[in-house]
């Protein structure tokens, strides 16, 4: 079975965006038993799209095309290919209902422009796309010619490819008794790049299986897939490959498929009739919360001690004061003593202990706090929130006249700290802006309970106090820049502080589409964040300042399409802009192409007069 691939997009032809879809399609289709004989990239022009698809159908009778299925005027693939197959477009009520439901989840009506995505060539098969608004399409005519149309966003394309296209291709390409099977290995405590180094030497030996790296907040999952193989052979190859990978992963691999790390720990102890106790310092009870979130934990987990203060370590966990004096509270010697102490106190078979320096003070050069130290020439500024909580920010200010073009106030994400965003601050300073990086309450050097949030409104008060603390340093207009959780704070602030609007705002990958709680988050904090997500959507009409959205097509943390729909529905019109980075992941400002992203921010600020 011969197949041709057509990737559609002017940005691909001009070299502005790497054509990763073509490589992904080539590997996956080959693994499914198809022979990819040609690949063409064409611009977003109707004549070019029609010619490329028509020529591919003439040569092989089977073409897979990506791109041009969106709601805007330059998305014309569906119309041109439908004309080739002489299939008129008809409104599909099922697709329309799915689109409306997707926007209903965001709490707003569907823009009229998206209605066109529910128009389907008469007789075509709709391939459902739960990751975005544009469904895939499978067109086939009486001569047996096939055109498969997929979205150009890599994450959407990849999902449809695996879920809908490859099984159909495998059935057409070979024996219908052959199967497509996958097996997942779950890892923790090791980054994707380190895994690639370990596995790289044997990756080619895994063929004909394919291997996908799937990073997430929990760790990196490794998915092995067997394509179009007899079931016994597929199962045998997957088992052998999984065993080989486990040997290279070592203790970093804790299970397969739906395994949960905390559940694995509890089950391991349960099999040994063991009971578990924990001693925590800097995590403030989050370890115990993670364990007790697993159903049935009570038959293994006894309890724990939150020994945040050194006196609690000595009095409740029997840590010798001499140990703390000699080695410090953050040391292997102290944490071993904590584990031994909590084990004795609860008469537990096993014990876990955690210590560290979470701030706001107490770091040393040998044992720094969790936040990275500020870069040279950055000033560390301390101030208090309205409720008295101590807060800290770093000031990156141009050292030469005439002063900054604007003051950019940055809010980081959850379980994050200002020190991770120093490169962004340096790039903004180099462009003539002053950048101020705040450690939000409960993070880095600022005060507040780790992993917890009493009221979301506290963060709005913190931001207002942050703005007041910056004003004595510069009279330049203020710009708010928030990432992820910080972007949610910025959006809510814009809606609730109409009397003191900033000159502009930029939000990166905002927390508008979080389906489940993230790690290091108490139930109370999650409830407050859920409330804020609903409030931001309900009060979006109040946003009335120039606003730029930075969204990542490969975001696996938040639903970037919901954020894009939210942006499209804001009343600001030309004052609201969206930059869509199809190939990037959640942290676009920390992406290898971050210079491009910062350049877009600088251009946006220039366009609004800053």
C-alpha cells in the first residue's frame, strides 16, 4: 500500500516552522504497513492545495494531508479536497453539538466563525478530535481513492493519527487479524533528555515497535506500540521490549500503563504486611496528603509528623540537637534521624522523611533555598502583602538612561519560583524594559504555607502590593506578565481592578483548562483555583486593556484551545492578540525558541506604544 503525505501551511514552505508532522507521519504510517513514497509541503493557497492532493491521488490513490482545517479564512483544505471528490459540504449536527459543548465547558457561546468547522463533505467519515475544534476527515470515492485530512496542530494530528487513522491504515495494508497494541512504562525522577540518553543505544533495536516519549507533571511515560502484527507476536515483542527498557530505566520505572506512584508504594508495603509513617519538614504535609488520596491507604499508612521547626524535629522525632547543630536541618544525617524517629514513634515497619530549605529565609551557598539566587546586577526587594505575609521580588533594571520603556511585572506558575525565569528577565532588560520577578506567596523566598492557598483574593492583593512596591523604583508604565497559574492571577486581576489598569498584559499558557489538580496542591487550594477559573470566564467582559496570549500547540498541562477560544471571545477586538506556537510545549518562554517568543512580546508592547 503506497501513500503520499501533503503538509499544508505557508509557514512550513517559508521555513518559519519545522515540519515535524511530516516526520511523524512517515514513521507512523511505515510502522502500520504503508509505504510513504512522496512528501510535499504547499502554502495556504487553494490552487496549490488542490494540485498537490490531486497529483498524489493520481499517483497512489491515497493521501494524508495536515493543516488548513481551522476556522479562519486561510484554512481552506477541506473545501478544496471536497471539491476534488465532488462531495458538497453539509452541516453535521453531531460535530456542531460537540463544538458547542467544547465552548460550553469554557462558559461562553461558540463564535460564529467556528460553525464552519462543523461542515463536512457529504459521505465523508468524521474522525472525532477531543484535543481541538477541527475534526479529522476520511474521504473515499467509488474508485477507492482516499484522502485523510488532519489538523496541523501537532498534538491534535498525533492524537487523531494514533486513535483513528493508523488502525484503519493497518487494516487496509494487511491481514485483518493483525492488531495494534501498546504498552506504557511509567518513570519518575528522571528528565526526558536523560531517558533518551539511556535508551538511545537500543531504540533502533525496538523495530518494528515504535517508542514515544510522553512527558507530564507526573514524570515521563514511555509508550511502546506494535502495529499490524499478529496478536501473539505483538504481545511477545512488547513484553520483550518492556523488559529491555526496564533494565535501562532501573528504579526510575515504577510501573506500567495506569500505575500510580503513591499506589505502588502502598501496594509494595501491603504485600509485606508493612505499615508506613512519614516525617516532613519543608513539604508541610503534602507527602501524607498524596498517600492518603489513594483509596485503601488506611490499611498501610499510619500517620506522620510535620516537623517544620527544628524544635519539633528534636521533641517529636528525637533528632539529636547535636546532629542539627553539626550538619544543619537540611542534611542527610538529619533526614535519616527524622525517618528513624518517626518509625520509632509510630512503631512502623517503614518510614519516609523529607527535609529541605523552602524559604523564605535560611538558605546558604552550600544549601540554597529552592529558588535560584538572582542573577548578577539584580536587586532583591522585600515587602509585605496586605495580610503581613513577607514577599520577595528581584529587580532587573536597565543601567543606562533614559530609563526603561516599561516595567514588566512577572508572576510565575504553581510549584515554581522567580529564579527559573531569570533568562526571560535578562532578555526583557536587553530590550529596554525593567523586569521584576515576584516569588508568589507559598513559593521560593516568599512567606506562606507551601502548596496551599486560603483565598484566591489574597493573590490579587499581593499583586496590587507588588505594583505599589515597584512604583518607587520607576515611573514607567506597568505591564503584567503571568505564566500558567500566574496568568490566571493576572486575568482575574484585570477583571477586578478596573480603577488601576496596567498599560498592557501578557499571559502565557493560562490555567483555564486544568481538568484535575496538579501535584503539590492542597484540596483547599484546588477549590480556590477552580473558583477562579469559573470567575475569570464569567467576568471576561471586564477585561479592558491591551492583552497578548502566548499559547503552545503541544501544551500537555492546560487546554490551549480553550484558552484560544477565551481570547477570541474577549471584547477587546484589535487590543487582544494571540500568538500560537504549534511546535512548543507549556513553557513557551523557556522553550529553545524563547528568543522568538520574547521578540513577539517586545513587538506587541511596541505596537501598543511602549
